[in-house]
């Protein structure tokens, strides 16, 4: 497959380029945790300003941060040639994502229109640069199930961005866009089920069989799932606008697609060839279990209107999807990507005799990753609990903060090992 | 005096990337003249090929009936 065939040192960007994204992301996870401790009302209603700031710290500051970094690493491999102006694209998108996310969080927390104005310029500009570069690479890429998933994910990112910009213009007081409720629903749907889930799905086709040594996904599922999910997202937005009665049917189909992916992944993982303990595998399993829990929570809301109308329902969905699924899978991937890149650049730079440099597995101590996983798991359970019992919020935020900090320390340990052996970052 | 051809078997089936590559690079360092490596793997190791070429080795890949691969690796200069 193209992803494997093209892994060459010449095409790969310097380590510093994606690494800055990976080392920034845990700090936003820490900021999100700090927000929960400082303002526990962030878990009281999804419309609370603190909840909106928290959501965007997670989605932009943590998830998008890692996903952009990973794509900047991966796109040259997919396209078979270097990204146009890779260093400049990385620098601009990283700086504007960091500052833009901070501005957006400030805007929500302080209800400050000027902060929304700054966020619009930074996030709009930064993402535009990234999207332009990614589009060029993806246009050149050879089609395959992974490339198709990434294409639809990036397209969803563009839709999410445009809707988000329109909503921010409203908050900045510059424009009063029509159909605000639909725009909000579509912004969340394209962001979470489009950009985040489609990217995870596209990457899963490749990563789960390769790194977890499982049989391949069923070919028909791999061929159709991403396209079906994207089509359902379009239908979802159209139904909201023109035919609200059809929304539950589209939602049911979306839930079915999510279920199919989670069940297929868990089944493959249970058929691994060698049953060795692996933190990334545990993170993926937690992620898939959280997706299943999302479907159950959604199903309950279809039968109990009181639950569907409660403040807790959307918050629990958010905690399960963002914390339980997305943050988990991304953490698991960071524990593969960063040690792999550290090992890859070391062996290529030093042309070292094997044995004179650490192996990939030695880059981060297994024990520490395992400890961080347990903290993250505890944080997820406490966060879900805090949605129903608010007095748990401070404990949940504190454990999440510890988990974020340990994630950062663990990633830094690989970087320290890399530079200790004489690795160069740029 | 002829040097007996010896094959070093590296069974990397079911190992997680990049362990198979690490094992092969480790074995290359131990290789003595006349020796070659027989690598068994559950998938084709595309990323390994440019590294082998860079280090002056050639390879021959064969797919087995069970879908796994056998890759023979020897110094580019040696015959057979």
C-alpha cells in the first residue's frame, strides 16, 4: 500500500515540524483540566460559556493540534512527495492554532467580542493555510481507503471551520447569520463525526491491522463506511434545515455507522495474532467502548424524552465522545507516533549500528505509559460521573490534569532520549 | 577454500513495526562473509527495501501460500 511504500527519509519532514504540535497538545489538555477545577460549572450545561471554552480547548487545542501535526507528517508519505512549503505551513498553522484557541477560549469565558474577532482571524487564517497545503497533497495522493477517509475528514474540517467562523462572527457582533441552531448542530456534527471520527476511521484501516497485528478490516466496510458517514452528515444538515421530522432517522443511521466501526474494530482486536499487552491497544479499546456507550446513551434518549431534554444528556455524550473516544485514541496514537519518529530519525541520521541506539519500545518506559493510561481512565469515569453528580467535578478535573501532565512528561522523555543520542531536530 | 553458505533465520512474524526492521538491522551487523538472512514476515516490508539498498544489500521476496512473506537478504556483491 502507498503508505508503507513511501516511507522514506527524504520525504519525511524534520522531527521538529510535527513534534511542536505533539508537545503543545498535552498543555491544552492540562488547560482544559484546569478550567474544570477552576469553574466546575463547565460540566453543568453545554451552553455555559465555561463548557464552550472547555470543548474548544479539547477539540482545537488538543485534538486538532495532534491531528494537524500527524497529517503534516503523513501527507508527504500519502502524496509521495514533500508538502509544499512544509516548514512555513507548519509554523503558521501551529502558531495560529495556539493563539487562536486561546483567543476563542478567552472570548467564551469573558464574553469579549474583540477576542472572537482575533480568534476568527487567527483560526481562519491558520486553518486556511493548512487546508490549502493538505488539499494539494491529497489531490496528488493515490486513492485508497485510508486516503479517502483523510480526504473526507479534511473536507469536514473545512465545513466545520466555515460554520465556526460564521458563529464566531455572531459572537463578535459583526454578522447575524441565519439558521443559527442548524449552524451550531452542523458545526458540532461535522467537527466530531466528520473531522475527528472520519480521520480516526481512515487511519484505523491502516494502523489497527499493522500495529496491532490483526486481520484486515472487512473490505466492504473499509470501502463504504467513510463515504456513508459523510453522506449522512450532509443529510443530517439538510434534514435539520428542510425536514426536521427526518432527523431521528438520519441520527439512527449515523449511530448504526458508529456501531459498525466500533464493533468491527473490537472484533479485530480480539483476534490479534500475539496477545501482548500494549498501552495503545488499551487506549483504542477504551475509545471503541466509549463509542458504544455513546450509542447506548443516544438510544436511551430516544425512549425517555425527560433524559433527552436534560442538561446531563448532551454533556454525557460530549464527555464520552471527546474524553472517552477521541482523547483516548489520540493519546494511544501519540505513544506510537512520537517513539517511532524518534527512532526513525535517529537511525536515519546516525546510520547507526543496531543496538547502539534505543529501539522504538525503549523510547518511553512502558510502566509510565501504563500509569498515565490508568489516570486517563479514572478521569473519564470521574468526568462521566460529574455530569450526573456535580460534586465530582473538581476531582475529575484534578485527575485529568495529572493525566495530561504525565502524558506530556512521557512524550518529553522520548524527546530527551532522542537528543541524548545525538538526534537533530531540524 | 569455499565458504559454506549459511542462512540466519529471522522470524519476525507477528511482531509489531518497526521490530522486524530493528531485528533485521541488528542481524545485518552480525553477518559474516558468505552468510545471508532469511526473513519471515506476515506482510511485505516495503520500508525495509531502501534501507537495505542504502547499506549495500539486495533482497528477493517470495509470498507464501498462507499470505506471509519470505525475504532473502545478502550483500549486493555476492553471487547466488
